[in-house]
């Protein structure tokens, strides 16, 4: 699994460039998939279509529906909701809103600067869903389709309000080089009794770590730590661990390989554990 | 063959592969052997699991009634537009 069937997006996907997260300014912006340099990112999809349009009108995604997407889970349920939506049934709509709204808002927020703009993008997305629903053939899962509409909308919005870089460049940057899960000095060096083993036992997160980690205060801190992750890692961690997407869904939506998805997930998760660890240490040190 | 299965600094780098079910059989056996032998790495894996669980909690967010109301308005407007054959 993890192979993406034919798809026409992803390789050119761009993400808001946030100066605040450890990136220095640099050259940005690439609107042309065909000319993009792939910075060491494995490229799974050979059917890249050039000439992408990010105009708002291109966001209803009729093209997407013709792709061979993965079949969503609960497709009978989805089919029922879709039919309801086509008929203008408010209950069906509300069910879908309940199911997807938090996800949509979260993904939108990755592209735009404020909650208010994210809300607008999500509203536009639903409008795009209504407009595209007649043409949706159900080959991709409903979730994938809706999120793709959102990404198109959010992207064009993000492009207008900020500088962009190609997503594949982010993936290349964030999967390359060395990024140890745990600082190397935490392990014994070659002179130690057990080289490569912990230099000191791993500190536990207090007497009741489960309770601590799920306290509102810690969760709020964790939310901030996720925001502080490098872009591609934040994207993958948010979709996988927060929104509980499968690896396949994430690969398809972001247009990345399974291997890169896993590296991003690993690096992101490891950083979050480290963040929680230092948070716990800090609290333990307080009188 | 490493008598510890893995060294700890290797272990922490394959944790995700393990959780994702992507460790090949023999590596998996090494991983589990190390897990048996090393308390700190057991704690480490547990902390990773707790991190995931906590992240999952962030996803369950309540909808603001106002947002729902706005969306319903958009929906109704669309319905009307459709009925008028626009």
C-alpha cells in the first residue's frame, strides 16, 4: 500500500512559508510543476500534469473526481450522505459538517495566517463541495475529495497572503540530513561502558504520566509544539495523529511517498516527545 | 549479532517503523528483544505512545454553534440557487 494511483496534484503543492519557525528567508514560489526541481524527494507519481491553475475557479475539483483514488471506508454510509447532500438534505449536510469541519479548519490553518481566514476558506470549501457534488463520482473517498478542494482553496488564499514554497522542497529539506530523535549526547559514547545506550535512565513524566500528558495545560502546550514543527512534519503529524488519517490517505493527499511520510512522521513525533519531556522537566524543576 | 537486539540510540530511530508495522521480521525480533532488556527504552516507547494519544485528543474539537449556523445559511442559499436553476 501507499502507492498512489494516478493523481494530478501534490508534487507542486506549496505551503505557507512561516518565517517564525526556524526558516530564514530564501527564494520561494514555484507555480509550475513541470519545471520544479525535486530536491531528493522520491517521486511516486509519474503522471504530473503541468500548467496547474490555482485560480479560485479551479478549486471545485471536477478533475479530481476522475482520478483513481482509494476507496474510502464506510462507503455505503458516504454514498447515503452524498445522495442526501445532492437532494439538499440538511441532516446529511450537518453530519458531514460535524465529521469534517474540525479537520478542514485545521488543514486550512496550515495555509493561512488567521483563524478568521481559515473559517472563510472552509466556508468556500463547502461551497465548492456543493458545486462539485454532481460531478463527484466517488472514486476517491469523500474525505480525500473534500480535503483536496480545501487545499486548493487554501493554497490560492495562502498564495495571495504570503510567500510560498513548493511542498516537495519542504519534504526534501525535512527528510534529508540528520535529525536524531534524541540528542546524541543522551547516549554513551565509544568510551562508555555500553556505547550507544542511554547515558542516564530516561526520566519518567512524573508519578502519573498518562494523567499529566492529558491535562489541559499539557495539551495546550502540545498544540503549540505542533504549531512549531517544521511545515511538512506538522502537516503529516496533524493528519496522522491528530486527525487519525491512515498513512495511505496522507500520502495521497500530500503527494508524498510512503517512505517520506514515515520519516516526516517519525521526526515530528520525536520532536513532540522531546517537547513534552522538556516541559515535564521544567515543571518538575519548579518548586 | 547485538546481544541487546539494538543499541538504544538505534532503537529510538526505529520506533516509528515498529509502530507502523514496517519493521521486517528479524528487525522486529531485535526490537522486541531490546524492549525486554531495556527499561529506559520501554519508557521511551511508552512516552511516544502517550504523545500520540495526547495528539489524538487535540483532534476532537467541538464545533462552534455560530459556525454551524453560518454554514447552514450557505447551504440554504446554495439550495435556493439550485432550485432556481442557476
